């Protein structure tokens, strides 16, 4: 790893930690591949800083997606992020239910299509 890569990686990880209060596992693993880390971080940073949705709305969407995918680490991370954005338990619970409902509906529709063939 080049020194400038090392400096940029440290800066990225510090910025991630300042947002989440810790460095999520995905960023810890990606730090071993600076090019992949930079690509992942800057793409996500663009999404997070876009003003079309509030930070809380983005965290609630991420909670629903993590629930739908069954990603415990992502779910924990985004629940904490939502709480820092002012989410109340009812909002978090609804986001989880919506995500789970999407996952259930997707599994059901795929299964019914296979069965109908």
C-alpha cells in the first residue's frame, strides 16, 4: 500500500467512525483493498449526503433493507444510526416490519411462480 493510500484509508475510516461511532465490519475488511474501500466509501458518501431524503429517512430505509436481507450487523449499525438521527422505537419497528414484509412477499411470489410451472 502506498503512503498516500494509507493516509486516505485512515481518513476514510475516521470519517466512517465519526458517523457511526465505530467502524463497521465491512469497512474494516475493505481497508485491506484500498481501491475497493475508496469506491465503496465514496459511492455511499454520495448517497448519504444527497439531500433528497433526510438522514433519518435514509437510515429507516437501510433498516428495512437490512431486515429484508437478514443482515444482523447492518441492521444493528443502521438502528444505532437512526437513533442518533432521532428515530423512536415505533419508527424502527415499522421499518423492520416493512423490510420483513418485502422479503416475505418476494419469497412467496418466487415460490408460487416455480410451483405454477
